[in-house]
C-alpha cells in the first residue's frame, strides 16, 4: 500500500503522529501498511518503558493512514481501538506496527495491528475500527 500521499498530509502541521515520532512505511501489499516509532522521551512511561497509550496511538494512526490511502477524499476516523500488551519495550528500542485490513466495507474498515520490537518479539495486538466519511478532504 502506497502511503506517501498521506504522509505528506501528516507532515504539513504538528499532530499526534509527529509528536510521538511515528514514521509511516509503504508496503507491497494492497491491504497492509506499516509504521515505526523509536521509544524515547516522547512516548515512554516515567519508568523508561513504552507507554501502552502510545502503542494504541501508533496502532490507531497506522490503521488510519491505511484507510486514508484506500479512500482518497474521505476522512477516516477511529471509532474503536482495543489492544492487549504482552511485553514491555525499553527506551532506546524501536517498535514496528504492521497493520492488515480485515474488513473493507463502504463505511467501516477493521484492522488487525501487531506491534513488535526490533528483535521481532510481539509487544501488542490491537484491533482498530475506522469510520469512513466520504467526500471530505
């Protein structure tokens, strides 16, 4: 999935994605997209681990980028995010979110997102549902 058009929109002005240090990555498959985020002072807990909220934000944002890439001229907004965190990630590591589209309806998209550390170990699994508002820019 080519996400370059969406990345250009994201980079126009400050937002949560840029504040937390998310980097969105195109993939060869039409139903997947990816994002990376270094664990640092922007997204860690006071204890030095990746915040669970930052993990959920990463998942919701990568799914939003995917839905936006699939639906030009639509506003794609998250309406449900549910995740399980299974392992901690220390500051200095980088996590990668891999999102796969599970359902592509005309008004709802459902994504399954896996977040892994640099060793490839599973950190979180997240389900994201996006609502598609057509004819918006």
